[in-house]
C-alpha cells in the first residue's frame, strides 16, 4: 500500500520558542514511518515525540530561525504551514519575573543570580534593533521591575527587601525598604507602587516611599507576580507547593478573590488593551503562555519551555523571559 502525502491542517499553539512543544494536526501521517518521519522548521529537522494518523507532537529545536513548518516522510513533503517563531534576543540574562519596556522601546531584563550573589550587571538593556548592553549595576538579586508614568525604573532586591529607583540617566537610589522578600511590582493609575512579598503580603507604597500592607495572600515558595487589569484590579500569581494554583484578583479595597484556578505554576503576567490576560504557565512538562479572554476562555498562545515573565511592546509583539534567555515573539502573523 502506497503511503499518502502528509498534509498539515493546523498547528497548536500558533507560535512558539525553542524548547516548546506543539501539536500538528492533519492527515497522511503514518506511525510506522517514525524512523523516516521528520518535522522541518525551515531547514532545521526535528524528530517527533509522538505520531498518530492525524496528529504529531514535536518539540521546537534549538536555534530555529524559520517558522515555515513542513513534514517530511519517505521522500514526500507536506504543504508549508506558517508558524510564528520567537527570536532569541539574549542568553546573557537571568530573569525571575516580567521584563519591561522603557520609554524608548528598549527591553529591560534582569540578571538576578543566586540569593545574595553580587552580579556584575543587574539589568541589561536590549535596543529595538537587538543590541544588548549593561544598564544598571550594584543591585543585589534584582528581581522584579516596573516602570513609572514618568519613566523611572523601579527594581526590587529579594535579598535586601529593598526597592531601588533608577531615573532616565540610570542614577540609582533607594526608594523603599523592609518589604520582606519583594518579588512582584506594579503601578496603579494613581502612582502607587504595589509590591508582592513572597511571605504573603501585598504592600502599597506611596510615591514618597511610605509602605502599608494592602492585602494578604497564601505565601509562595517561589515568587509573587503582579499586574493590573483594565478595571484597576490587581492580579497576582503566587505559585506554591500545590499542583492547583490560582490567579488572584484584589480590588481597590484590598479584598482578594480567586479569579482563575487550575494552574500548575503560574508566574509572570501581562494585560493587553483588549483586557486579555496573558500568563506564564511554568509547570515542568506542561509549560507555555496562556491567553485568558474577558469571557474567561483560556487558550494556549505560545509553546515554550519553562518561562517566568512577559511584556508587550507598542507593536503588539511579546517579549518572553525564560530563566536564562529572553525572546521576542510576533503575534500578528496569519496562519494558513
């Protein structure tokens, strides 16, 4: 019996970075062809993890440049299917939370290091053209960042329990102290800085640096991650030892409720102009970027290995931070 020409009908998710797992659906796949069956990302070949007659599970290879995906088996090639591949911007970083974009469109990413470690560069700046340069130094364990409305960068140190402020000239000063293990930062529309203490407290810090406890949540074994939604509610992830973790919503009065559950290890978040929430699911073996629509529908958006943070640029591209690299993922492509 002659084998059929393979055909790709869809790829889920429709975007990814190296190390992420994608599901290809189509026809003409033969599980008995495993020894000769390959998935090509441009000219880079990958061996599938699983094959059925209609589905192929494959991991995106390292250093992939092209998102044109084809299937090759027994001398036959499928149609080419467009797939958005994230571009690696730098592997000289070590983020543990969201990166941020500054007022000029530069991407700022921390090199956190181990607890108490003095790293030579605390924050790197990546230009829109991809140039990577040291930006800030002498902040121990730089952890989370947030950009104020006037363009100052605020950086937490989980080792010191301190928040630093860097102005546009990169002059650094202490903004607030004694905040536990600060691992999440976000500004509200009144200029107050909210700080997540991994021990279970959410602090509200006034523009003058005065801190008060705003809310309390279950402690995290890893980190808190913060973002504001379009209604002014504070969204928080605090992954713990449970395999069933939540995204919490805290209203303007400090009342916390569980907004979404069922995450294995939710970490960094971002909210777009259409009120969609994007969250890093960092559960080993089942990681990726998930999109939560305003109606509550959750959709896998980007296939990734374990990732810790994300941020949108003005063009709608997404910066995705893994523990040892940062990527730029275009989200405006058209699938077949």
